C-alpha cells in the first residue's frame, strides 16, 4: 500500500508540474501566435477567393518535409497534403493537395475552396465512410525566419467523393501541438503525444484523446497504469482488437539556460481497450517487452501498417550531440513488428526470382565441377558501411553514410560476380538513400516512400524522390521518381541576412510593418528567387508551369489583397521575367 501511495503521489506531482509548464509555455507563446495569426489570416483570405474545384495534371511536388502521405481508401491513389521547406534562410509552408495515381505514375493537383491553413508536422488518417474521408488534426505554422511558431488545434475532414473541405468545430479537444500521432481505429480517431514550442520554451505531451466519428465528440482518456513518458514522433499502431501500440519517439529537456538535451525513447507500450473502449476508465497502459531484433535507437523514422498483421518502420537518424554541433547517422533500413507475436525483425531483400535461380544454378554447376563436393561458401561477414560523397555545384561535399546488413552484402557480391562472368558491368543496388522524416504509405501491400531529408554539416538536403517495394515479395526497390540532391539550392546565412531577418518576410510572408527602400526590396526579391522548385537546367516553360502560383503569391503579398488581379498578374510576370535572361510568357 505504501509503495502504491508513493507512486500515486509521484504521478500527481508530475501532472501538476506538467500543467504549470504548459501554462508557462502557453503564456509566452501567446504573443508569438498573435503575430502569426495575422499572417495566417492573410493566406486564408487568398484561399477564400477560390470558388470552384480545379484538378489539373502537374509535375511532382517540390521538395518538402513533414507533410502527410496517405493511401486513398477506395482508389489506387496516394494523397499528399501540406508540408514545409527550408532553403537555408527562409521557411516555406504549404497547404497544397496532391494526388498520385499509382497505375499511371502521375501527379495531379487539387485546388479546393476553403482548405485548412498552411501547416507542417500535422497528422492525417483516412477512412472509407461516404466514398472516403481524409482527417487532419493539428500541426504548426512557422514564420519565414523559423523563429516563431503557431501550433494548430483544429480538426478538418476532406470528403474525397465530393472534393470538399470541412472544419469540424467540437469542444474538448487536445491543445495546439505538432509532432503528435493519430490513427483511425474502431470508428474513432486516437491522438497521442506531440509537443508545443515557442521561441524560448517547449513542452512535450503524453496525453491521449479520442474523437468519435459517429457523434463528433472529443474525449480525454485517463488510462490506468504507468504509460509512456511525454514524447513526439513515436510509432503508433492500431491492432485488430482495437488496442494501440506505442514505440519509441523523441523528447528533450532543458538542462540549463540555452542548453537542451535530447532523448531517444526505445520503450514500447500497449494501450488496451477493455469492454467497449468508449469509457475513460476502461483503458489501461502496460509495458511491452518484444522479442527479436529491435531497431537501433533513432528519431525521424516513418511508420505504416503492413500485411500479415505487421507494421513497419523505415529510416530515421541517430544524432550524436556534441557541445556545439549535432552529427547524425541516417538510415534506409526497414524493420517489421509482428503484432501477434510481439516480435521485431529486420527486413531482408531477397532479390528478383530470376537472379536467385541463376545463382543457384551457378553454384550447382561449380559443385558438380568440383567432383560432387559441397561448395564451401565464405563465412558471413558483418554489416558493410558504404560512404558516398556527392559534390554540389557550390563545392559543398555531402557525405552519405549507408549501412548494408550482412545478407545484403553477400547478395550484392554474388550478383556482381555473375554479371562479371556474363560480361556485364557490376550493378548498383537501387534503393532510397538513407534519410529521416520520410513520408510513407502502403497500398495493396506495396510500400511507397516519398521524400525525407538528410544533413551534411549545417546544410539540409530535402528530397522529393519516390520509391516503392512489394512487401509480400521483398525482392527489390523500384524508382518511381528520381531526384539529384546536387541540384538543390542552399543559401548560406550571412551577417547581412541576420540583420535583415526581422524585415524579410520570405516567399510566404505577409504584410510588412514598415515601408522599405527600393534597395531593400531588391535584396528581398533576390533572396526570394531561390525557390524550392528551382532545378538548374530545367526548361523555362516547365518551371513556370510548376511555380506560377509562387510568383502570383509573391506579387500578391507585396501588393496586398486589395490589388486587382490584372495588375497582380503583370507584376508576377515582371518578377518571373527578371529571374531569367529571356522573357517568359505567363499564361
């Protein structure tokens, strides 16, 4: 009884401390969020001018992070929404909606009136109701200089059949946050964790909320037992029985003034729904101790449901924090978690069937030539570390570290030998480069991996490539969309940039507080020309088709919402024209 009483007091003390910290962070963040609300409202006024649904074929989305990527519940399509991009100086936020057609390997952009405001690090879940629904909760909006944050607590649904957005206004939901996790399970949305950050403070959450998809009501759960510590970016898995599994995640603590320490969580918990699972006191936490080979500690991994009652974990990064810098090892491996067996195991590529038969025939022939003696294969070696260097156009050397498991190394070696014997050149394995924060979705047992990022020193490379692999066969990766990291622009921060940070609003900025001289405006435009969609050598017409909305948005932000459309079009045309050596006609 004494121990239980101490645990109860300790739990209540932690709850009080968390409540005080949340109040403190909320108070300090209020001013920042008020500043950003005006900017968000300006973007919403532009979106409000959309009066009809426009679906148009388009090039693939520009590089971006922390968007949502979901499989359409009824069609062979993948849905991408929102996200952010950082070019070294400015942060860009999006609320664009893209549809990827799996059969045609093509992209389309959907412009729908009254969409959710621009955001990143939100969560999305799909359901089959009424032809399919896409639910979105929370996320954040950042100022162009990346120093102010607005955390959303709104809930939206996209009706896929009618192509309409609807904001659901129901009281009692979670506080504003990003980095949380949300899944659809048993006619309800379940949300766990996340964080809220201001310029000086931050707080991580471990609360659980449910949203009933029939009654459209929020409930905050109070599960029995000791649950996970506060965290964001964890793995959240619904089970067929209606339970929830939580694995891993990331959080940080303030050690002293301006010094934070990050923690990679590797524990695992089961949130069990007892009975109907709809009452607050019918849920309970318990710790899981899975068998098998767990993923190495990491953050920024992506997760998805997999066939055969499994889920998967892809990629991520393990940061090594020094006093003045952070270096990370990036991954491109896959781990499966078998929900029924409570077991982790790493995925191994099997290789195409034709190549496997060829290898078996080759070994059998060698054994027969040796007089029927059994072929002695070399003993398996440890994991192979491959370091690739990519030199960007500005001279920056980007080093990509990749760890290949022993089985993959043996396989690649035998394939190279066979190709050399047949007179062919050694083949390079096709697979996504190591990365964190990738977006993943599974449709018909096929895993799709879109984008992500890796870092080299202070440089961040944001990816927009697309790969797929059949999870039933696990034979080989397919490249659906390539991207050359060397083509991505990166703007180094200079002293002059730091001095003008307060004045420069960026490509996604709003109204300026003070009038600027023509010289300052030209400097702003010069910085804004480095848009994430820029691809050196890309045809001008193709580039313009891809970034027409960018130039129009930039012109509109400079001229204000009251400017006439024709005048805005002329200014946008002039901006685009000055960007190139030759004039460009804007349709």
